[in-house]
């Protein structure tokens, strides 16, 4: 959850989330270095002490200004690839759930629980109680157990949506006719919000995601209750 | 003809001011792309595509293509001993080849002041309009989720759900004593 006036990445509740934050900090440091170097160079060149009288070639200069950008790109690219394959790596899921995007709500089906099917609509701003979060609250949130490997299979019924949870550093596209698989694991119980991240029509900004991580007992009670409803 | 008139007029607005803040030599006008001329007043002796800058300080062709009159005499004297040329003659010869000196090019121009001034005028009009609407066309107050009570309640909710327990609100809340750390 983001505090007000927050501009950093939010706290992550998964191992991969920590890795993503570290990589983000590293690549941002590289970018700040490049920006500072370029600003200093442009400031030096603006002094107008230098007049070009003749153009000469320099192989060493050309080599240097090719090598350094390539070096910087590789130093950013290698950890990025490592992280990407780590996220997609083989992962045994104890539970499987299916997330289906519709215009303009999400529905959750339990892969392991045949009768579990639930739709999640946004609570309108007029119906909010004091203290609730605008454009984030839903009527039925997704309840999952914490400290459990959960496999999520995300798809869409109509147009492309994107299932996002910033606190878990997750963003998976919901593409119609395709099942995208993502693994989720939360260290601790908690309540996490997200929003649809792929433009999908008129109410794209009004289809939030709310996931609650609870203990197994609460989770099983919830699933049983929803299956009966 | 209209575009060249506009170019000359704009150039005069930008380069010439009632108070000269930079020391500009009176015999010459610094302009982009060479000397500024109207089509009907175009001097056939001047090079229309003359361009000089810090990255191209010595152009291939001079500013004056054809030397006539006094300039022709000076050109002949240039071949001989330069000590016979007065300072004014040397300056005339220099001005006939170049449009501006290196010092003039390095000095920069004060176009930005006109642009900045015009921007400030437009911005001030916008601000005045905003102030007018704010004072006289004020909409009625509507509750928002950014009201102080609502924000406090939402922060309390975040603390109760232990959201942001590393860098968020929960990390700054003392749960044992029920107050901020």
C-alpha cells in the first residue's frame, strides 16, 4: 500500500519483489550516472572557448564512446535477464487459481475448487465508508493463504487486461485465448490492492484488484462459503 | 515576399531594442543565415547563402561576392603591405568577408528575453483568469476522499492492516504503545 505523496516503489511481500527493487535501484543509479555525465559534458561544451577549425578522426575516441555505452547496457541487461528467468522459473504450485478479466470487472475461479467462482466489482465512490480507498475497494476480494506457493492462471474473456499487484511486484497481461501463468507467494498476511494496467475501454480505471492473504483456516472457510453461494 | 517581410520584421523586433544591452557594431546586423535583406532591396553583391557559426567559422565564400567602388580599391591595397591600411580599412575588409567576429558569435544573443517576456505575459493572463474563476465562479464544496478526516481514517486503516511495514505508515507506528514512534 502506498502512503500519500509516495514516489518510491512500495514494500514488497515476496522474494522476487525484493530482487526487483534491488535491480530497479541499480539501474536507476546507472541512469543518474549517465545523466550527470552528459550534463557535465554539455556544460563544459557551452563555454564557447572552443572553435572548430578542422575535423580530425580518432579511432581511440570512437572505440571509447562505443565501448562505454555497450558496457553500461550489458551491466543493466544481464541482471535483468537473470531476474526475468528467475521469475519464470520452474515453480511447484500448491494451489491453482484462475483469474479472468472482463469488461469491466475481474472474476476468480478456483482451479482446485470446482465450485468456486466469484466476481469482483469496484465499490462506487458514493458507497464508500470513511477511510476506504477510492477506486480500490471491491465488493468481493480474492482471499488466498499466505506462505503458500500459489499458481495463478490469468486470462481474459473479451479484451486485453492486466492483473497488477504493486505490493507483490506482479503485472500479468490477461490476453483472451491465452493462459498466462504466474506464481505468487506472500511472506505474511495482509491486504494488497492493484488496478487494471492495460487499457480496456471506458471503465478501465474502475476495475481494481484486492487480494487478502490469510491463514489456511480462514481461507478454507471463505472458499467453502463462496462455493455454497 | 510576405514571408521575407515577416522574417525581417521579426528579426528587427528580436535583435533591435530601445536599449542596446550588448555592444553591437553599428555597421552590421547579426542574423541567422546571413545578412537580412528584403527581396526588392537585395544587394546582388552580397552572398545570399552566406552562413558562419562557431562550428563553421571560415566559410568557403565570403559575404561580399563582388567588390565594387571603395571595396575594390581596398582589395587591391590588401595585396600589398598591410601597414598602409588604416584600422577602418582593415575593419571594412574584415566586414566584407565575414558577417560577425568570433567575439560576436561567442557573445550570444538576447532573443531569449523577448521569448521569456512573451511567455510570462501569456502565463500571467492564464493566472489572472484562474484567479477570476476561483474568486467569482466558485463551485460549491463537494466532499472528497482527500478531506482531512478521510485521510486520517484511511491511514488508520492502513496501520490496522499492517500495510507498509517497512517504509510505510506501519513502520512508523508503535503498536505496543498505540502511538507514532
